[in-house]
C-alpha cells in the first residue's frame, strides 16, 4: 500500500481505499479535459460519442463513477469490446486473465460500510476474449432504445450536462453540444476535479465532490430514462399524449 499511497502521512486502509481511487479518477478525467480526449466532450462537429460499457455480471451499463474511467481506459488501450468483467467472471468463461494485466480500480462498500477496492477488466485482457463476450451477451440488459432520437445539451452545470451524457450512453441516443456550453462545462467540472485531487485537509468543502456530482448525475439520468421509457409506452397505446415526443425530434437539456 505504501508505494501507492498518495498521502505524505500514513493513513488507514479505509482512508486509502476511500480517497486514492477518486483522486486517481479525478486526475484521469482532468487530463482528458485538458487534452480534449475525455469521452463526454464533443468532437469537432459538436457531436458526442456516448459509448456504453456494460458490467458483464449485472448486465447493466456501469454507473458514472465507473463508466467514465472505463471509457477512458477503453480509448487509451484501443479495446473494441464494451464489456468489463471482474476477476471471477473469467473463470465462468473457462479462461483467465493474461499475466500482469492491470484493471480499472473502483470502490465499493460491504454490509458493514467498510470501503474496499476491486478491479474491472476488458475481455481483451483475457486469454479468450470471445468466450467472455459470448457469455456476457446472455446477461446484457439494454435499456430503452433512443437511437433514433437526438438530444442537445443546453446546460453547462456538471450534474445536468453529465446526466444527459449518461442517459445517452444507456439509450444510444444521438447527442450534441455547442462549443460555448462545452467550454463552460469544462471550466466548471475542472474546478470539481482539481479540488478532488487535493489532500483532504486542503479541499474546499464548498465545492461538491466528484463522487456526489457523478452520483447525482446518475440519478438524473435514471429519471430521464424513466421519462422517455414511459412516454414511448404511452405512444404505443394512445394517440392522445400529454407530452409530445417524436423519435426523430431534437430535445434540449
């Protein structure tokens, strides 16, 4: 633990697990913002490639705190698959991780509230990627399909911006943003990410944490997905709609 300890003074295992991973992820995201490679930023034409990455065990798209670091790793290493696995999943597929492969760290709490660290891996990091992918396909749970819908991000608040981005990752919706909104978002989110990288005693407590920002964005994304899911169901049962929605219309948030 001492080699990876980001603090100058010794800390407990709980503190290490609780602070090192967020600090590392904040650093990775900030680097992505600085060099314009972060997955939630637009291309030159203003479109955003919202790529889902599924947890092979649960079948669902990863939550934001794990999704964005995984997207960054996928792009960095050139992986083609959009699935990640835990160490035990490779055994279920009768294969194994390659030697010296490093995963994407994440935190989780046990039933007592103690924080632990685990890792995700891409199929390409195993001896038989196809076996992993085929087994994972049986468990994937795609959400509502909005691949024929277009959304424009109109709000630079990090929670709102990222909630629409996460919603697009879950639904396949087309997404775009203006240069002005994107630049304003980058400045606002950078403040949060920079603060996250400071030592605990140096952080500005008035600035929301990266974890809370992403957690709240996830919640809002879930609400958006639920809204459009319910609306599409209404469309199939009635021509009388309180909320007008067409698959090919553009919506702003």
